[in-house]
């Protein structure tokens, strides 16, 4: 049986505008892009993605680095994600192929905060199985991450199509024998998935 595996950030949820993040750069007198680097590019973010520190600890480290109070940090993080939009056309398509009997998985490099994001978006039950890097202590492109979701879906690599926005993650999937697509805004994901599902 064929299975389809989606990434979260950059695929199902994408940043449509960074103006809220840039507003915080200006507010704190920082060079453009500093807030984004601290929140999603620093040591604390990687540790949170690997489950080495809690989400609460991760948020506290951001506040400490920027010298913000807990309340200010909460507002910053709310604003940070305000420009992110869930692709409801793609989530609807996922439900459609699941209704046709195609198992769908989620494989994401993210902190455990993703569970709250999914719940808030009413997408807790969108996937048959999901693997978040913080739950297993391994991040794509580590083969352990791919093997974890394949095991949960009871699928072999040659039965799986993986969709991710990062070329390194796509390459790693290919090296394991999976079909894989690099997502771009111009890619017709539905057509590509449909074409793959039609192949014997």
C-alpha cells in the first residue's frame, strides 16, 4: 500500500509575511532578520526541536536573549507566527486521499509546540500517524526520522512519497529509497501526488 508523508513548516504551514517579525526587529533596534534567527535559528530552537529542552524553557531562553519579560516574550511569539498561514486546500486534499484509503503521515522538525498548533487549527486528526522530531530526538535529514514515520505507517521506503521544502531532506528521503518532492509555491502538489498514486 502506498503512503504519503508531508512536512509541516514550509509545506502545510507557510510564512506569507514577515512584517510582524521585522516590526520586532525595529522595536528592539536590531538588524533585520535578527528575531527570526533567534527564534528559529539559534541553539535553543535546535534543542527544542530535538526534545532536549521543554517548550517553556525554549521560550524563556528567547526572552533572556532579548531581555524581555515573560509577557513580552509571549507577545513576540504570538506576533512571530501571525504571518503563518495553513494551506487549507492541501489539508482538505489530505482528508480526501485518506477517505480513499491512502494513509498519510506527518514528519516535522519541530518542538512539541506543534501539538498545540495542530490542536488550535483543529487538525489533530488530519494524519494517520505523525512524528515530531522533539518526540524522537532526531531531526531530518537523519535517517532515524524517516524510519520512525515509516515504521508508524507500517510502510517500506519504496511505498512512500515524501514532500518537504528543504532539498537536503528530500535528498535524504531519496537515499533511503523513498519517492520525494521538494515543495515550492509553484509546485502543483495535488497533481504530483495524484500522478504518483496512479503509478503501479
